[in-house]
C-alpha cells in the first residue's frame, strides 16, 4: 500500500462551510438585534416633527401649483384673477380643484390682493394659508417655525406656546417672498406672487 494516498483521507476535525442549523441561529440573532436596535433608535427619532415637515412640504407644493395656475390664468384671460376660485371656474378650468386644505395646519388657501406684505405702500398679490390650532396635539407655532426653517435653515424649529413670528413686513424683509408670520391664534403662511 502506498502511503499518502488520497484514497484514505482522514477527518482531522476541520470541515468546510456551516450547517443549516447554525445559519438559522445566526439569522434569528441578527433579527433580534435589529428589532431591539430599531425600537431604541425610534425613541430618539422625532416622528412628530417629521410629520409636520411633510405637511409643510405639501403646503409648499400646493402653493407652487397655485402660482403656476395664476400665471396660466393671466396668459389665458389677459387679466389677473381676483379670487382663488377663478382658477377652477368653469370658463377657465385651469385647475380641476383648488388644492384641498391640509386640515392639520389650517382651513385652506385664499388669494389675497388687499394686503401690503412688503411694506411698499402698495397692495401685494399673495396666496395665504391661515395656520390654526386644529387639534390639541398640534400647534400653530410649530408649523410656522417649520415653514420658516424650510426657507432659512438657520431658524429653529423649537417653539414655545404663544411664540410670536414678527409682522409680515419684517418677515418679508428677512425671508423673502415666502414666510410665516403672526402670533397666538393668528398666524399666516404667505406666498407673495407679486410684491408691488
């Protein structure tokens, strides 16, 4: 017999690969660790603030739609609309409907042509959204702060109940054509279409 033949290889305790049972145990352990990690990381993630940011982002998107419809109305009709409902009137049908209110923030949009937001001694044209405490779990100050933070990220999103957000002319000077202003129950998001 020839020594060292490959025909009689002995097991010396080493094996190749892992068994199915070992793999299942590893998968279960990784799953448990992931669930525990997710549970504790969720405690540190501000889901309420994230929801408010998403609603404010929807508000900004609606304002963009209204602004575009305003431009189309001017081209199509040769004049400016005077009411927000002009944008979905049967003779124009630019919008199929005025964007629905984001009820957690307020009641809905208006077209304001009777306010001097820019303190220029002339009336501006703006789309406005009144921010109200719709439910006890939300706060108009929070939405105003989140909106202004979207415009200028150096502004804080942390608020106190009853916090004031200056006057419209001051906010216009600080933030430009889009801002939230007011105090208490009277806060308004403003998108100035034309500053006169």
